[in-house]
C-alpha cells in the first residue's frame, strides 16, 4: 500500500514539473504558454525572491531573438502594497556588487501600474545583461546597493541550472553565458 501511495505521489510531483515549474537552489523557473492562433508562444522566466520581497527576474520568449545573439534583461523588481511607496525611488542611482567585487551601475525606474500599485525596477539590458549574467554564473551572490546601503541580497545558488532550464524551455542554449 505504501508503495502505491508513494508511486502516486511521485506521479503527482512529476506532473507538476511537466506543467512548467522547476526549482534549483534559491531560483524558480516558470514557463507560460499562450496560443496566439498562429503559433504557441512560450515565456520562460527564472526568478528569486518575491512573496512580498523584492525579486530578481530574467525572462525570454521563444518568439524573440535570444542567446547568443541577444541576452535577456536582468531586472530587480520591487512592488509596494496599496497606498504605499517603494523604497527605491525613480531616478535613484544604484549598483550591484558581486562577491568578487565586480560592480555594474544602473538607475531605478519607478512607476505606478494600472492597478495603482507603486513599482520600481532596475534593469540591466542587452548588451550589459551578458556581463551581468556571466557574473551571476561565477559568483555566489550579489548585493543591490542604494545610497551606500544594501537594499537586497540576491543569492545565486541554483542560478546556472535555472538559466539553462529557462533557455532550453524557450528553445535556446546557454551559449554566451555557459561556455
């Protein structure tokens, strides 16, 4: 009886993975599919953080150019609860600092979404995103630093596996990041 129940639980767990959700260390990979009527679009994302806390997000789509020609944007996101402001402010200078002391500068973009929630994002777009992604692969964490204070720690355990799974699910390889 225990074997039957164990087998059923394994099937349920396996089917959850087949639906487009995987976890690797501190990172989660999700795949969302949309049928446009002409083709099936897949958006593949790797995320850490969230659940009310800031998050680091990387996304790509099978309908877009991808690695090794174009590398996905690395985005730090903060969402505030209704009627509150984000800690990060629009136009604020910010940088990320890796374990090996490498640094990349950026600027906060603040906005209010369609539902009236305050948001802030820090984006590292192509071609800078390739440098950031390579640094993420070779380090254990990076800090998001604003006004000389650490705003967020981003742990990178499981990042490489997440990046590869995200790329694979959207039809790309790790070329240019995982060499």
